[in-house]
């Protein structure tokens, strides 16, 4: 697996937010992430968020972790912004070191497969510890995504 480490400066993403768990996401009747993304795209949210930074990719941000991959967490679908707005949820991406997992292919399948790779990677690499602070997906094209996982 071709992984890279990258230092990221803090930045803010604003958009729609849900709170969920990985267990809930495995059952269609309790899944919240897919419906949130459907709303985000069907309402063309990326175009209407005030203070959007020009040429911002679309981001999926994972934050407010209750514990680890088994606990509850927030997911925000949005864009990078230069200022917070009262009409959208905002989350600050924490500055720090991230591992970057890149994927190409049909979305959302490529993202789901990438998360499987991420979980396997951390199971097989206990010497590398996740921060469980902020992690994010950057959608860099119609079939291209990079998933950034915060590490210690």
C-alpha cells in the first residue's frame, strides 16, 4: 500500500452534520451518512455555503469521537470556509500529522473499500496510533478521494 504522511494546517469545513456509529451505518434502516450525502448533493449544498474558499474540494469530516472506531462520532459533509456561518454546521480540522489513503473508482464504493483498508492497516500496524480527533475525506475528482487519518 502506497501511503504517505502529511502535515496538515488547521482549517474549517462547514456543511451538513450527522452523529452516528459504524454499527448503525452497517444497517440501511439506521444509516445516516448516505442520506446526509444525498441531501448535500441533491440540494447543491457545496454551491450555497457562504464564505466557501474558492476551488475547495468537497470534504467528509469525522470528528467528536466518543472513543475509537466502535463509538459514536460526527460526520460533516461540506467545503472549506474562510468564516463560520450560522446556517451550517462547522468543524475545525485539527493541525497535525495525517496518513493519506488515496483511492480511485466509483463512489461511494471506492470510499467504503478505502475505509476497510484503513481499519485493516491499523489492526496490522499497532505501532501507529490514530488520534481520533479529526479525520477527513477530500473528494478530488468524480472518481478520486483521499482519506486523511490523524495519527500521533
